């Protein structure tokens, strides 16, 4: 009797709601039916949202990361020798503010190569969600000095950074080399992280571009350097890569091609992604 009465009360309460609730009070039609449907819908929505978030994260693996890019030199550095030659402190001693960089025998400049690769790299990284900080945004200016380039990247609190260069080595020498920082105070706490990034970068650059490791600079593609402001003054994980030798005819033929420059940028992107996320 109490159960019947309880059922009547429930039916009475339900009648003041939507017309469909009357059927819920009948024996065999538990009130939980609508609740279960709502719960199922809510669970499905949550799963869809989680899947969408996972898909977004997969598409933007570098979201929230800051990457510093220093395209070495600048396109009009050659027009102001006094600016280039004025002395700055590099962490060990004084050196010139910057240089013009090298060029191929045909006159294609390192500054242009560096800037092109940086431009492709910037686009690739932004497509993966990264914030990119560049030390220069055109190739028709002068500077900044090498110490200021380090400070720009430091102030941005970059998660990792890369200095892009091409070498002016002996004409008979081929290949790329990765220059690593040596501990000197400001950079002490990023040495091991820089070394880890360097090893990832060497593997990806070699695989993607097929450029061999240097036959004349460093050992097995690595060269520690204590005399470069960009590496001495860094407070973030950073390396400098000499992408090839512009004075070598075989390397030069590759370095001037936009297709090679795009592959270099892709190799850098893959290395940065793997370093920051552990994902290929």
C-alpha cells in the first residue's frame, strides 16, 4: 500500500511537468529512464570534447611553447663597418658587434640563406602552435649585435633556441657542424639541455637533408665553443648550426636551393618538436 501510495504521489508530481512524464510513473517505466538518457548524452558529449581536445593537441603539439630563432648576420651589415667593428663583451672577452657573414663563389650570401631558412622555420613552428621570437625580421637591415641577439631570446624566456648559419670553411671541406655552449657562468644551467638538443638536431638534420657532418670542423658533427656571445650569454637551451660550407661547390649548390632550405627548416622543426615534447 505504501508503495502504491508512493507511486501515486510521484505521478501527481510528474503531472505538473512535461506530458511525457506521465508514462514514467507506470509500473515498468522507472523514473530513471530519462535520467539515464541524459547521463548517457552528457558522457557522450564529454567524450567528444575530450577527443576534440586530444585532436587539437595533436595538431598543435607546440602550443604554449616559445622558440627563439637567430638568423645570423643581416643583409646590409656590409654597409656599416664601424657598427660591425665596435666591441661588445661576449662573456669571455671583447669581440666585434657582428660580421657580414660568408657567401658562395657566385655571390649568394649567408645572410640571405639564414633568413630564408628562418622564415620557413617560423611558418612551420607557428603551424604547430609555437610562439616564435626572431632576432631580426628582415634581411635588409644592420645588426643587431650578437650580444643583443642573445638577450632578445633570453628575455622571451624561450624554451629552446637555434642560431642559423652557414660556414665559410676551406673549399675542400664539406658538411654541417653544431656548435655547443661551454659553461661560463650565465649559461651553466642550460649546458646539458643544449647538448641534448644538439644530438637530436644532428640526427634530424642529417636524415632530412642528407648533408654529411663536417669533415673539417668539430668531431662527429659537434664543436664546443667558448668564444661566441650567442652561446656564452644564453640562459636558455641553445645551439648554433653551420648548415653547410658555402665555400665548397657541392654544399653551395645545395644551400642556394629553396627546396633544400625548406628541408633544413623541416629538420629543425622536427628536432625542436622532439626535444620539447618527445614526439617525432
